[in-house]
């Protein structure tokens, strides 16, 4: 892969903060011409570093004020595809992470209240391969949408 320099890193940081930033704004921030910034962004897309552009939604404004992680333990013969399938179709599930060691998977959940959380956990438990769960409620989030300084520290 072509190496990325500090300007590429800065552009990525700026786009993480605002994917809708105009090329002229980005150019001003990194002190390059608009065409140079456009070429760099095109290159980052071609390299697969930038894989898409998205939005961040304030889930609390949609009524989903409760956030939790569910640790899932699976039967010994469970395949990774089975783990991914457990949460398929549950809109409350934000992401599923398979892990090395205990637990087998970590499920990130956003719901409106404790009753909703109980319902989602019950659905996960009834999936057939889940042999145990542990639920961790989120009290506060320190960073969202990326690491400080783009994770370069």
C-alpha cells in the first residue's frame, strides 16, 4: 500500500469530523490547493482507506437513550457466521464484535429503556447457540467517531 503522510492523516481527521466538508475548507486547513486535496482524497478512496461517507445520528433524539454491551458465550461448535447471524434483523444492535477468548462476542445495543434491553437480551439468548450472557450498561461515552489525533499516538 502507498504510504500515507501527515497531510493524508489530517484530511482523514477532518473528514471524520465532517464528511460533508467542502474541498475549499479542507484545502485551507491543510494549506494545499483544492485540486491537490481532491487528488489526495481520490487516492485515499482508490486505496480503500476511505470506504464511504456516512452520518452520525443522535440516537437519544430518537428515544434510544440506553446503551449497553452484551457479552455472549456460545456452544463450542459455533461458527463465526452463526455468531454474526444471532443479531441479524435486530435494529437495536449497532454492531457485533467477535473476540478471542472469553466472551465469544460482544454486542453493542441501543434501546429506549430497560424493558427494551431485556427484550433484546432475551431474543439473543433464544438464538440457539448462546449458552451465557453478561450485560454491561454504558454510563458515559468519552470519545465517539474516532480516536484523539486519529489514533496516531
